[in-house]
């Protein structure tokens, strides 16, 4: 008998859903279990969310599921860090750094490239960025040498920058990083400011709404 495509039959999908979990809540089927475990590696995805995603993939046409898989592979193969600011790009230098219309005198320092995307959505900041690719955390063994701080200092010492806005997250790690950077930058005669506390303490810029981020930028204070 010809094997039935799981994505082509609603009754079959329902049947698979019922069989996928036993009384102990365990996933049966090695491929399904591996998929759930894979989704759980993503930030913010717990087991229940991972199971929902896995079943959503099961219900898709094979071509659509293959397209998602290929998009992930292409993302990993074609993406790199900008050689200037560490933003995500497919070129050596990202579009923001290449844009001559941006304000070259101001650099906004963030922890991760994803923070750049959030700030860009506000349409408020028109300077350039520098992603550290992390934050200082002595307890976790993350020191200055583990971050892209040397690259930032090289850019600043090259001249032309009048202000550095430190937009690390309002967490213990983010504040520690901000204070460390301020001590390094101030002797260069460059103004150093910190985004305002419109963001919740202990929060992450990545999850803040655009209006909150905009107010935090506009209300920045000198360090």
C-alpha cells in the first residue's frame, strides 16, 4: 500500500497528534523528538512551544517545510559579521556602515546585532552602531577580551566621533559593561551617554516596543 503523506490528510495529522504523546507526556517517534529538541535550543522556546512548532511543520506541505529548512541553511551560509560594526550582513561591510548619509560623529554601542534591528525600527537614530557581541560577566568568565571592545576603541581613536551612546541592556551585565566602556572612552575626549531608564530594569532591548526604545534614546543622559 502507498505510504500516505502526513501533510496531505487532516485526519492523519489528527491521528499523529494523538499518538505523538503517551500518558507520561513523552514524544514518540525519533524524528519528531529530535525536531522538538532542536526547536528547544532556540531562545525563549520551551517544550510546549517546541512541540507546537514541530506539529506545525508536520502539517505543512513537504515543499514548504523544505523551504524553511533551506532558508535556515542559507542564513547560516551567507551571513557574516560586518567588519566595521559587527552587524549581520552578507557583505564585508553592512548597509548602515556604507550609508554616507548617516551621522558619522555618533556611535551607538549595543550588545547584539539584534539590538540594532530594534533601534532601526524606531527611525530615531541616524548614526552608526557597534555591536559588542555580548556583555561583561565575570561570573560567567566573560571579560573584555571576549567582546568586540578593541574594534570599538580602534574606531574611536581613528577620530571623527564626538559622542558614544551606550545602549547595553539595563541588566547587571549591561550596566557593568556600560561603566567599563565609559572609563575607556572618556579619556579620549569623547562624550559618553547612557540610554534612559524607560526600559525595564533587568529587561532586554530586543523585547521592548519601539516607543519605549525611542524614549530611551531621546532621554539619554551623560555618564
